[in-house]
C-alpha cells in the first residue's frame, strides 16, 4: 500500500502524523504513513498543490482499494508543499 500511495501524482511522501500514530509495525521495522487493521485502512500523506487535493486523495484511495479488500480507505493530508510558486 505504501509503495502505491507514494507513486500517486501529487504525493510528496507519506506522513506519520503529528505524533507518529499512522504506522504499521512489521518485524524489525516501522512503516510510517499506513495503518491497517481488520476494520479500516488509514493513509497519511504530504501532498503538493500541483493538482487539486481531493483528486490526489481519491487517486491514493483508488490505488490501494484492491489491497484493502472490503475495508474503507481513509486518506489524510497532513501537510502541503506549495510547488506552484516559482523558484521553489
């Protein structure tokens, strides 16, 4: 899910949130930005303003939908990078 979310247009990177609460714990590592349990999937991202934010969130949701099964996918935009300003 993390790879698919990061590959979406408008996604700069995944985010753990202000307290690092959006994460999955794997043996020997912590995957920041994706949290999944039997009820839902949460994905937190840092997005760019190169496209409308709702479009970015919807693309992420669609990109992981088949991996989520019947669980709803909630996409949270934790930060925004304004790359529309010249020189940035």
